[in-house]
């Protein structure tokens, strides 16, 4: 793992801290989250955007599990095999 030092003007530092606190994170955690999100592949970013647009980003863990179970059941009933 490597480290990175970022120097921000005071106003930007305050804005970063405020955004981090709004998400319940430290400024360092928030900056890391923003950078990690920016570095993900474009296809994954598009997938996230699509999910957000249709409301899939608001599904609970239980709803996600139900969707997966339903898709697996439909696949079994259709006689299809999961992708390897």
C-alpha cells in the first residue's frame, strides 16, 4: 500500500470535512471513498448509474437476496446453467 499527501486550501479542507461528516466519515475516509469510486472501471460506474436511475440503489439486503433467489429459480425452471 502507498500513501498520498494532499494539501488543500483552507476553504476546500472545510468543505471536504463537512461532506465527510454528513456521511458519517472522517475526511480521510471520505477522500479515499471518492478516489476509489473514481478509479473503478467505466463499465462499473455505468452499472452504478443505471442502478441509481431505476432505484436499485435503494434495495435492502433482503430485497437483493429475494431478487437473486427469484433469478436462480427462473434459471432452474428454464433448465439453464449458471455462467462459469
